[in-house]
């Protein structure tokens, strides 16, 4: 069994082909954050979204964010 834990870090970079407004809306729904916190994610600094998640959860969040 793998006991490794992962931190999910968001840098604010968009995948080509996605609009900022829609990305913010999607993140707001995914993480259940208010608008101020979503706007803070795009401050230009890397921000930790989740800390200490297992590999399965980290993979699910990674897939969802892509």
C-alpha cells in the first residue's frame, strides 16, 4: 500500500483553448470557493489547493483540473 501524500499546487496558468471566466467558474464549483478566493488563485503566485491527499485523490483532482 502506498502511503505517499501529495500537495496540489495551482500556478494560475491556463491550458490553451480555455477562457479565464469559465476556468474560474469551474474551479469555484470544484473546490466550493467564493469569488474572492477564486480571484486570489490567479494572483500570479503558486497556491496550495489541497495538502496531504493520497495518490488517488491527487490524480482525480489533476484530471478534473485539466
